[in-house]
């Protein structure tokens, strides 16, 4: 029963959603629409679960004095501060939550992502080598795209942006399309395996 | 001559082992100096996907309804927020109704900031010319549900005002009510979800903006016509600002530091390669 019940639920819901795509009529439409709403409710509940898990992990880290535990109080205080402020004042515009979001969370988030530029520069310096003709081809393409992506490329030679657009539209698109088709076929086959109960790893365990 | 070459080799060897902190400082300076000097480079807009996006929006008649999804968070804000400002400015100048929403939790607040500030500057009224439905979880599945009923997913807007009380939503029932969907996407869920669920399934035109790193993967959608246009990275945002005619736009201002930073990174790659070949010539590991 522990195996048959989840497999049956997966099969029935999966088949309803497949039918919902091809048959936009009742009762399939009703069932499909409701399942979509259930999914949203479950996904919303997962956010609360994630928040609880975050707190659990950091309180445990402090309690056991695990590696880098000193950062955990910052996470907990930040989380609680935003949570309580949102709860008391609401999350609408021109409220303390909104002020804190725009003036604290937003600049800090942007700063974290901006650090990537430094690491990209350092990694490119150490690892981007024209060691063979394929690597040289990649390096040349990267230079053209980097120059074509900024106005200075057109200032150096007005054909550089055109070369960039060609690189992105033809060789890049060919490669991307192959990846996308491959990934899509993988998604379809995995979904079918799950619906028909062949793929069971999502149930946990080794069955 | 031989001694000069030897000296050059030694210099290259030293440069090849450059401390990463020097690289960090030079990158920081390449951004800080152009910004403090307020250096602005002219930004010509060629036959780019950003021009396609502009032309599609520009061809929409006044009174059209556009759904703008803010699918990003503060980490990608420097690239995507200028796009949002330029797009909302263009839409509102053309008297197009803008309905905002978000597939990312923090996108709702960022979208609110953009729409309210642009609307204030252009004298547009909330709930008549624009509104923000806020964030809903569910990604692609939620988009499919929007295809059958918008009201079911968003019974209220971000400020908890009931759907029925918002005048501009009177004639909006599902995704097909929109003339265009624009997604500003920093990852998943984002452009692929909108293209597959809204564009392919319900036939609503989809356009979008994304970070420069993720732009290459969406060129396939442009070639097949699954996307009407795309703004890729800060350059895409700068192109749109130029086309819309926004003076002192953030993205156009960002083009000079980005140009210099790209040149600096390219110089490092060249130096790294010269050092590599020097070491290789001497029989080193490289």
C-alpha cells in the first residue's frame, strides 16, 4: 500500500494533466484547473517549510557551535526583523518593510552578484588559455562577443557588433537548440517514466 | 637582443603569477573611475533583438493591455531594473495599460518601485493605467492557470484590493486578454516558462529581458518567432533607453564602466596567454 498509493496518485494526476493539455473540456478542465491550484497551495506551504528549516539549521549551528556559526545570528536577526516588520506593518508600498527591502535587501543583493565580476576576471586570467585550436576559437568568439556587447566595440570597428549578432544568432543558436531539444526529450521521457511508475526515486529510498 | 627577450620573459612570468588582489583592484578601478568621471559613450543600436522588442511595443495601439512580469530579485537588479524602467516608460508614454506581477517573491516589490515612480513622473493613475498583482508561487503551472483564469490566481492585487474593484481589470479574464506579455527574467521561472506556457499554449506574444549571461540560450526563441524581441543584459537596457529617448538612463551610464571593464578583462586574458606560452616555450607546465 505504501508503494501503490503514491504511484496511483502520480499516475492519475499525471494523466489528468496530460489530458488537460489536449482536452480543454469538462470534466477534465475542472480537474486540471483544480490540480494546478493545489500545486500552488503546496508550493506556498513549501515556502513556510523552507523558512522553518532555515531557522532550524541556524539555531542548531549556534547550539553546536559548528563552523562559521557566528554568521548564523545575523541570518536569524535579519530574518526575524523582516518577518516581524512585515507582520506588523504589512508589505505594501511606503511601509517600513518596503523601506527596509529597498534600502537594505536590494543593495546587499546587488552587491553580492556584483562580486561575480571580480571572480570572472580572475578565473578568466588563470584558466582561459588558447591551448589548442578549439580553445582558440572559443577565445576569439568570446573577445568578439565581449566587444560587441559594449559601445566601445563599435567605436573600434563598426562591424564588431554585427559579428557578435551573427555569432549569437547562428552558431550559438544551433548549439543552444541542440541542448534545448535534448533537455526537452529528457524531461518528456522522465515524466513518462514517473507517470507509469518506472522511475520511483522521487519517493525516496532505493525502490 | 637576447637579454631584452629574457627580461620580457621574466616580466611575463611575473605577470602570469599576478596576485588576484591586483586583478580585483584594477577591475574595481575600471568601474569606479568612469562612474565618478560621469563618462558616457555613445550607444548605437544596430539590428539587435532589443530593436525588435522596441518596434513591437511601439506598434501597439494606445489602450492595449500588457502583462509585465518582474521575475528577478535584487541580485540581478543592476541589469534588469533599468530595463524595467525603460519598458514601463515606453508603455506608459504610449498610454498602454500595464499589469504587473511576479514569479519571484522579491520581484513584486521591485516592480512596484518601477511602476509607481514612472507613473508618478508621467501622471498615470494606479488601478486605471497600471496595477501590481504581486507575487504568486507555482512558476509554469501558475502561468497555465492564468491561461484559464487570472482572477482565480490573483483574487486581490499586491495591496489586497479585490480584483473586481480594479477598473482597468474589468475586461481582463485570462492571458489571452493581453496584447503582449513581457517577462524580465533572471532565471527559472522566467522566459522559458512564459514562452512555453503563455506563448506556445495560449498564443499570446511574448517578449522579454534577461541578464547578459542567460541571453545566448534565448536566441533560439527569437529565430522561431516564439519571442518578439529581447533585451540582453545592460547593453539591451541601454539600447532600449536610447530608443525610447531616456536622458541620463542608468544603463547608458553603465556602458562606459562596462566597456572599460571588458577591455581590462580582455587584457588580463591576453597577459595570461602570453605568460602561458612563455612558460610552455621554456618547457614549463603552463
